[in-house]
């Protein structure tokens, strides 16, 4: 397999990271969860008690934020400076605030620079919202994963239950719709299907079926 760049974008909880991680393992590629990076910046700002609507104050946090990943199962381990924040970045609070922070130009520029550096030599599966449109516009394979809001909320509900997180299905549906709206309507690099991306509706499909479909798409490239 040539060390190509594979971009997987789509709305919240569409299964991007699950699919991207399996693909990366099977292809022996590097997996980059760009959503985790925006979550780490959000957590760092929240810990400093910054009003997240204050763009200047949020951007001032960036020099103190060093993000790194380590392999882990079932999820990649994520670090803010030397501290593991894998679980904390998935909290209801961080999830509710991340779209505010990710809309800021300087935050996006800093994350995009890091992401392009990691992907420079190829052999990478990167998932997010703007990978096919902005971060890696020349990626050899671009997938846009979608699924109904209800199905995405049910998947997240089951995950949260397994983690012991107390959330209702209604709250999850509302949170997903709100985050999708904010991510799709921001000025810079909004969530959008790249014109050359292949859309895959995963509603009703198993993880294996989605992975097989993506592998089929890769094979035809
Ligand atoms: O993928 P995940 O749901 O963890 O992403 C969290 C948030 O990070 C998104 O809702 C979005 O606001 C932001 N994000 C982004 N661009 C990306 C990846 C994530 O703006 N490439």
C-alpha cells in the first residue's frame, strides 16, 4: 500500500474515529484524531477559567498547549503537555464547548499546521471536519461519513452507558444537532463535504460493513 493520505470527515458521532482507527491499524498507517486536538485546546482554556467567548484569551492559551498521542485500546491516548486527558476531553462540558473554541482562526491555524506536519510523509488516516476541504486538499482518498441524528445519538448513548456516563438520548440528540449546526455554520473551514469526497451513509450499517466499504473505495483509487 502506497503511503497515501486518507481523509475522513463528517458530522459529530458519525463513527469517523472508529473507522479511521481500524483502517490505520489494518494499513499500518498513522491515525490522527483531529477532533481530540480541538478538545484538548478547549479543556486547557476551561481549566484556566477563561470565558470561551473571549477569543483573545482563548488564543493566548495556545503557547501553553502541547498535544500528543500514544497508542491505546480501544481508544488512542491523548495528552495535554505530560498529563493524560483521554477521558476528560470527552466530558459533556468539553463536548458542549468545543465548537466555540474550534471556530477561532488562530486555533484552527495552529491545529492545521500540526496536522499537515504529521501528514507530510503520507501513510496517514486523519479524521475531522475539514480534512478533505482544508487540511489535506490533495488527499488521495476522501470519505464523508454521515448517519441519521437518531442513530448517531443511539451509538453515543450506548458508548456513554458503557463508560458509566449519565446522559439521556434526548440530550444527546440535541447536543449533536447543535454541534453540527455550529460546526457547519462557522466562517473558517466549516464542516462540509469536499467536492471530490465520497459520501457514505452508515445508518443501519455495522462497523465491519463500513470499513469494508471504505477499503473498497481505497482499492478503486
Ligand atoms: O470529532 P470530534 O467530535 O471529537 O470533534 C470535536 C469538535 O472539534 C467538533 O465538534 C468541531 O468543533 C471540532 N473539530 C473541527 N475540525 C476538525 C475536527 C474537529 O473543528 N477537523
